[in-house]
C-alpha cells in the first residue's frame, strides 16, 4: 500500500509540475535544422577541379566522341553542368553539348535542377543556350516528382523555359497590380544567386525598353533594378548607363517634372553625381543624355542655392539674381553650390550635393558657361568672371577655402546694384555671343 501511494504521489507531481518550454535559442536552432534539411541549395561541388574536367572532356570527346564521354566517373558527370558555360567552349560547340546532354538522358531530378540553374544563371541568346533550353523544357514537362524547385519551375514554365520566356516574364512583372517585382521573382524561384542571373538581367533590359515607350511604368522598373539585399546598390550596375541613355532624353522630351525628379534622385544615388571625379560610369552614358542630366542639376542647383541664401540673409535681391541665371539655363554647362557654415545649419535636404566653404559664413555659386567661370557670392558679394583656361576651378569638390575662390586677377566684376542685369547681359553677349533665353525682367 505504501509503495502504491508513493507511486501515486510521484504521478501527481509529474502531472501538476510546471511544463518546461523550449527556449528561444533552442527553437531557433531547431528551425535552422529543418530549413537546412529542406532547403534546395544549388552550388558547384567543392571536390571538382573544373579546369581539369574541361580539359578531360575535350580530350575524351576529340578522340572517341560520345563513347569517350561515357568513361567519365559519376562524380565527374555530376560536375558537367557547371562547366557548360566555362569560357563558352561547350555551350558554343553544339555537337559536344548534345553528346553531354545525352549522358543525362533521362536526367535525375538533381541533374535537371542543376541544368536549369546554370541555364538561368548564364542565360544568353546563343544557339547552344537554345539547345539546353529545349532539353530542360522537355524533361521539366515530364517531371512528376516532389522536388520543390522543379515543381515551382514546372508551374511557371512559360515564364522561364520557353522561347518567349523573357517577354512573358517582363510583361507579367510590368502588369502586376501590386507593382512588386520581387514577389514575381520569388514565385519564379529566381532568388538567391538567381536574383542576379543573366536571365533576370535580360528581363530588366526588356522592361527598360518598355519603360522608354511608357514612362508610367518607371517605378516598377526602378524597383526591379534595385538590389533585394542592399538599399544602397542595384542588381546590375553595368546597365545603369544604358538606363540613363534611354530614359533621360525621353523624360526631357515629354516634360514630366515628377518623373524627372524621380530619375535625378535615382541616378545621383546609384550612378553618383557626374561632377564627382569617381563617377566614372557616366562616361558610358550618351553625350545627349549627359548634357540633359547636367541641365537638370543646374536647375536644381539654382533653386537650391538661392533658397538657402534667402533663409540666411535679410537682403531682398536674391529673386532677381535667380531669375537672371535661370534665363541662361540652355547655355550653362555645369554648376556647383558651396555653402558657408551659416547656410549649412539650415540644410535639411540630404540628397542635394554641395561643397563646404571652410573659413567663411558666405556661400558661393559656381557657373561654367562657354569657357568662362562665373562666381556668385552671397550677401553683398559681387559676381566675378574668370577664363576657364587660366583659372581651372575644380567643380564637385567637397571642401574649398575662400582664398581659392578669390583670385586677384579676374576678367570682369559686377556688383548687384542699379541696372546690373543689363550690364552683365551685355558683357556675356559681347564675350560669349549668347542672349538670355527669356526676359529676366521682374514686375
């Protein structure tokens, strides 16, 4: 009886004791184990020497053709998909490519998955790429297994492995109501390494072409281009110059200020300011697009400079100066705003680039026009004019000193009093041969 009561009390203790739940760390580790178990990560085998395998494949195939390839070991066959695009030696040799694919006929699910991966990663419009696409398309249609990635690809086969896959995917992305390209790519299995594959790159180029025809879809294109991993980078930096070349003239032609502002912010972030020495990508942009973009920056600089100095001084003649220079916009090649310490305290717009004047409260506006540099000083400062060849002032720098901006020898100096606009206009016409595009008269 005592023994029975002892067991009974023990059972009650077990029943009513406080349950021990797994800790967060423990749960996280368990989740990671499950994810690793079911995650279909495709990566080149670490044990394979691809250079050596490529040489061996050529030797066997050149001597014995298809029979020679059959002498490859199972491990070597497993590595074959990863060398199809290596130096383009196999993908451009149609007979060799077909003999290699014969080794995978019919392909195991793992082999089909790898072939699909390398096809999308290295996608191009070559004849060999088309042969590989037909092989993948045929066996993916026949696939009845449970491999998640292959099921996903099969369900979206028209967007990935048909002749019109680029067109289909591009149109699908551009016509989604949610306008979230990342969701579309996830549905296609184009994540991880494939998010920056050549296939996605060609889809973006297709969307770029369509955007140049219809600027309303520009926001979708920009979302597609931006990196899914980092907000400070894009998927394919090399296509940015092509985007600038195609889109900037179209936006200028249609005169949409909102879209222009969107493009300015985008290219300043990812292509950098063309006035900066390290903005080398702008060299690949067409001259026409570069000139238009510089005009956009000139307009922004004029607005920015005169708005800032108006806040920091009690003088009332800034509107007249702004109006004067705005009417020379078609001729201004480059501008740069340099703010003194007082003006910098008022800055809230972080996206606007400007230089710092280190030892002055005054601010400066630099203007380059037809071989001359005009320097406008704030407060009661005059406008001084220099010849660019004798005073090659560097635009786009971050720091300047007042002495570097005040050389003693200048060609012309105009104080802003009386009928100063007419005197400065006459000097510009006599030396540069240009007139204001519009009247700068203020009622």
